[in-house]
C-alpha cells in the first residue's frame, strides 16, 4: 500500500484522498458526499461537469452535505412568504453555498434534468443566487432543494419581502438609466458643439444651441440628481464633499449657458456639463459594482445560512421548520453541532455550549435544565429541548447587531483626505469666482464678467477628484479582492495609511484557533499489533463532533491514508468526559483532561489500562513570526490582546517577541474595546464576535476569518483565507491608493490654478475649455491606471 | 447643407428609439446580473451537442 499513498485524487473534487470511499466501478472519492454527487451526475448523464472543470482548471471543493430538512418548503404559509407566483408558476430564490465556477453554473442550471417538477433554474453567479421555477400546478420546492443539497450546494431560501434588497436593486437600475441617458445626450450635444467650434454659424448655430438645450435638460434635472442630493445632505450636516463643487459647476454652467443662448451668443458649455455628468456617474457605478461583487462572493450573506430546526407540535411530534417561522413560546429541539436560533431556556436535557462567538470564552460551558441559552452559540454536547423566549432582533445577538449597525452609522470624527481637499477647494473657487466676477464687471461689463466666470467654473471643475478617486479605489479594491483581501469601503484604505499601532487577537488570529495533535505517546506497544494507534483513535473519535475528536480524526487521516476502522458493538459519548465503546469483550475509553497549562490531553484506555496518550494544543500560524517581523521593521507598534489565560499568552508573546507591556491576557471583550480606545491610529486584527466591540473602537480593523458573521459586519477589511501576510499586502495597497490619489490631486490642482488664471483674464473660451477638460481627465485616468496596474503587488513582493 | 434638416431629426429619432430600448431593458432587469450571462454563453451549445449525441447513442 505504501506506493500509492501519494497522488490519489478524488474523482469529484480532485483533492488528495486520505480515507478512500469507492463506488461500484472502483472510482476513488475523498468522502461520501463527493461519491454521492458523482453517482447523481452519472445517473443523470451529467458528466460533462467534469469536462468543463478540466477545461477551466477550476475544481470544486469537497462536498459537505448539510444535515438539514426541507419539509418547511412545502408549507403553504412558507410558500406565501418566500415564493412568488407569476403567470401561474411558482418560483423561489435560494442562496447557494459553494458556487464558484463555470461547472457549478452548468450543473445547477441542469436541475430540470434531475428533478421533474422543476421547469427552470437560473443562477446569478455573482450573488450565488438561484431562482427556481416549477412547472404548472406544482408548488413543492422540497425535492429541488434536497437535490441541490445533495449536489453539495446547500440552499437557503431568500425571502421575497426583503425591502432593502429591492431598494438597492431599484437604485442600481436608476443609476444605470442615468448613465445611459447622460451618454446619449453627451454624444449628440458633442456633435453640435463640434460643428459650432468648426465654424457653423447663423441659423445653424442657433438651432444647434436649441437642440443642445433640449438634450441637456434631462441631464441637469434627472441624471445629475444624485450629486444634488448628496451635496444637499452634506450641506445640511455642515460638511463639505466633492458633490458640492460638482453640483455648482453643473447648475451654474447650465444657467449661464442658457442665458447666453437667449442672448444669442455662442458661449455654450452644455457639452462640458454632460460629459462631466456622464463620466462621474460611470466611475461611481464601476466602484459600486466592485464593492458589491466582492461582498457578495464571500459569504457575507452568511445571515441566510440557517438550516432547518425541529419544532414540537401540539401532539408531541417534531416538525422541521425554517428559523423565520419560529415564534416566542415555541418548544424546539437543538441537536449537537447546531447553532441556537433564539434566546431561551433549556426545558429538557443538558449540554455543553460553545459561547465563543458571543463572549470569547474558549472553553465550553455546561448548561443544564433551566439554564438560559443564547442565539448564535453552538451546541457541542447533546440534544436538548429549548423553549424560545426571544427571537430575531429581540435576542442578545440581534441587539448586538442592531447596536453595531447604529454605531457604524454614527458620523466618524475622521476627516478624509479628499473631503479636506475639496473643502478648501470649494471655498477658494467660490471666493475667486465672486472676486473675479466683480473685478471683471467693474472693468469689462456684465456679459464679459459672466463669460469669464463661467469659463473659470468649468475649467476648475474638480474632474480629477470626481473621476480619478473612485477609479483608483475601485482598481485597488479589485486588486485586493483577487488576492483574498476584501476591502469593504474606500474609507478603510485611507485609514490604513494612518495606522501606527497594530493590535492582534491571539486565538484564531495568531494561532490556528483549532486543536491539533502535537504529541503522541504509545504507553503499551502490545495492544497495537492488530490495529495501529491511529486506527483505534480514529475509530473511537470519528462519530463525535467535538472539536477535540475532529482534531484527532484529522491527525489520524493525515498519518495514515488507509485506515481500517473497528466496528464497535456499543458506542456511547459521555458529556464532559469522552467516549466509551465496546467490541467483543474489550472496552475502550477515550477521555480528555486538561494538561499542565494549555494542553488538552486525551488518554485512551483498553479495559482500564492506559495504552495511548495524545497531547493537543493550539499552534501558531506558520507565517505569524515573519509577518510580525516585517510589520515591526516597517515601523508599526505591535500589541497582543487576548482573552486567554496568562500562562498561554505569555508563552505566545515570548515566541513572537512581543515586548514587555505590549501584551495583555484575560481580557473581556469590553476590556479589549476599552484598551483599544486609548490607542490612537490603531488597527485591530482579530476574529470572532467577541472582537467586534474592539473592531468598532479601533480606527480600522481586519477580520482574519471569513466565517463569523458579526465580526465580518463590523470589520472594515476581511481576509478570505486566514493568512497573516495579507495584512502587509493590505497596508501596501492602501499606501498605493492614497499615493495615487495624491498624485492626481496635485496634478489637477496645478492644472486648475493655471486654468483659473487664464480664465479670469479671458484667455480661455469655450473651445479651449472643451479641449482642456477631457485632456485633464485623460491624464488623471492614465496616471491612475499606471499606478494601479495588475502586477504592483508582485513587484512589491519581489523587492521586499 | 439642406440635407441636415432631414438627417438631424432622423438621427435624434433613431437615438431616442435606442434610449427607449435601453430604458426598457434596464427596467426589466436585463442589466441586473452582469457576470452570469457572459459565462452561460460559453456553455449552452457545447452541452446540448453532448446531450444530443448521447441520446442518439441510446436510441
């Protein structure tokens, strides 16, 4: 067997296989899930899936079939809330986990070939949303959902009542409409403006002017309305943003040009106004798209990912319902490894609960009958029955989320570079425009003064800020995204460049956050003649979902790819103790205990005699020392704030060379937040909901783990893979973005000053302005694209 | 240059028709998903052909 232990790959997902599963034709699979997907595809003649995968070189992940029930999909009430009924056909949308490539798209849209009730399945790959439409007279989605689940894409129904989503969609469509209309007007007006510049005169000039006037009307009234709205709201908040000079240029440009049109003059800037509107709308649309795809793609929709729960009916039986159908007062059963869907009280049974998402405690706490349980915590031990007391927003987690949402809406005291610059810019332009108008008025008369002032406003219009800044940010954000760094807002980039102090969480951030087997001691050789230590440990632990058991099975799997398992006659998992199993006359026990300081020790005994001792602990991430070294070399102060025990934190700090007094242990989430508040220019790197308070207090934050919903909502940046080196990359990208913005700003400032001088003295007419404006835009676009070209990250990496 | 009196209105009418089409398309949601159609188009022909040949074999 030795020669085949490398390079066996799963037929379905191409991952290396540890413990193989075979189908009838002796194909090898890594898990039961992959095997069943393969057989479904084989039966449905859908093996094209693998061809497409081979062509794209993009392989699917191992299948994890979620143990969830979809009975609730057939309830009429649920159908009314979640489904939509159009032209006699029912359809429903689902968020699918695990969609990532062309082959997934192909397979999911072949659903009608697998489930006969399904008429059509349409996937939106960017949002991982599938809309399933059933044939006439069918309204049962259960089978379709079960098939998707079996294929390895666990589906989560999406309510059709989501107002926020609808609003977002509507806004996006209207932005698109505005761009289209502005584009149409721009092209046509340019045609007329071009002929006027080229010398069209008399009747032509007048009719071209009138046509332009008609075409510009929808642009200034409809297309540019987002600028006015944002300018108005920032004025109301006594702040200045880029939209104020923009609105000013558009409105004044329009009014004065219309006045000149009435006067029969050829001084018309309609072309400049529409071009400006079109380009800025377009650049904002691009920025928005980049933000959305990165957020959608990375399971930020985690809130949808809730499986079914069992509710006790009046007759004592249990039915499977969707968490949304849960009401206060319901009795529900929670199985091991399930997350509590509500706050409530245990009415039957006892279990250990992992509270880490809510409180940060790493140990599992025993809860008995009458104890309170909280939404979002994980049931580790055994099945319990719970009476729901609070659901949804009323729960502790719901309240935490609401609070955090409110806090993030709070106005930040931070003033952004572009805001600051545009503040001075706006004030100066307005001042100069007024002065120049009156100066010109007293020397040259009203019309000449109006003419020069208009040229001034158009020429100095802050195109570079309006256009190049969103483009820079969207380029940098999509660059980050392709490296697994999701930057949620452009503000985060600017804040990153101001960071001086970097604070790390320990468990799950600097360490792996999971148990792993670090030491194996065989205490009695003779018991392992028939089965190896790995096989015995694996057999004992493989049915348990406890984190320790998972670590042991994983260790056994990587040690030995061809494990034989013992078939026990009886098997029992004892809460807070371990596992007891019997085979023939022999009884085995595996129980865990705490070691000297941070170790967890698992002893395996046979008939009461200790035969094997496994030591487990949480190990450091491989890249942690190097990353910290680079950060310190770049002048950042590093800190370690942990909720863990002092001895453990001291050891980690020593390993990672944290200086005296820069690390603290046994901190509650509130302590962390409190400490972070007093560190200026801080970046908090962490994971878990217990860090979310600190995330909020820090100037900016990075969540290293893409799984815990609460921390993802609060953190400014998150990493799709927990790799600490990405922190350096994020800092580099941020620096690059701000540098590019600064270069663009200095260029356009120079350009604007010289333009303004020329305009005040009347050297610039409409033709010159019409040429100079796009020229400056093109220059800043060129600078931006050069500065943010695709390989900047690789180049920086090569140098360092 | 008299021809402009016909050409310009024609250009505007034609343009407006396209704008109306665009408005209709945007409102009916054809631009909501910009990622999937670009991928979907790579698949259909290929797999249909596969299915057809497969069916023929069965017959």
